[in-house]
């Protein structure tokens, strides 16, 4: 039985947040369960799952606090030796609201990884992917970009995103953001350096290259 549609739906409920290496590592080795963030508006919702770059976590609680609310126990949960170190590490404008987020590590696979590993596609699967890519091209201020980025990843696996972006004359952050959209469809895999096409991505490109495949929708 094929589970790609179910996995694709599940992937839509996984969210993204920026996790610095210290926090990413601590959340997954169990030494950290709390993060502090200064935001104009909350960027995390209690009950939602988030990708850290090393796995997944769930936000258990999201509370508004002040630096004076950081206790020794809370500082230790955030990976700091004491309150002074935790307060000194607070980033951003002090006028912004300070949030305390408590996370729980999720010991389950990222749905994107399961989706990416799907090497067999039906004609309907291919048509759905093609339609989504066409929509991404149509709404982008860059114009059609999905084929160019996929071609870069196929021809230059494990090459730094900085070099791939330079080849296309893009800014690196913008390039990485666009690749993330392809990864949401299960078409690419992130490596320690650069990317590679996923089994699902390879199956899609092979199907698109077939002489019997209709043109991508516009």
C-alpha cells in the first residue's frame, strides 16, 4: 500500500523555526528543554511540531515572561549555568516581548524524510507535483525557478548552497528558502554541505523526462 498522500498531508502540519546549533544539539541530547525568544509577535504555537535541523520537537508551552522571571531552574532547563548567563544571552530588542518556550523532543521520523524516500510515483502523483511546481513558478517574483534549482542540485550534489546560489546569481538566504520549498514536496534532501535529489525527486524528474509525459501545466 502506498502512503505518500498520507505522509504529504502530515508534512503540512510540521512547522519551521530557527534553532541555533547550541539549542538544536541540547534539545536532542536532552540537556535543554527551554528556549527564550524576543519577538514582536509569537512565532511558535503550543502544540505544534517544529523541525530543528536535527529532528523534531513539539512546543509544549509558550509563555510571556520578563528577565526577572528567569529562575535558576529555568536557566538550567535552557542550558545555562545560572540566571546571569541566561539573561546575558537574551537576543533582540529589549523592548520586544520575551517568550519562554518549553519543548519536548519527538522520537518520530520527519514526514518529509518519509515522503522523500518514496521512489515510486503514479501518473497522478507526478501530475500533482508538476502542478505544485508550476504554481510556485507562477507566483514567484523571480519567474520560473523550480527547474533551474532542481537542475543545480541534480548536477552538483553536496555542493555548498553559497556556490549554487552564486551560479544562479541569487542571494544565498533566498536560494536556501526556495530549496526549502522543494524539500517540502519531498524532492530534495539536505546534506551537511549542500543538497542532493531525493528518490522521490529522481522519480519525478525521470517521469518528466519521459517522451510520453505531457508538458508541465501553466
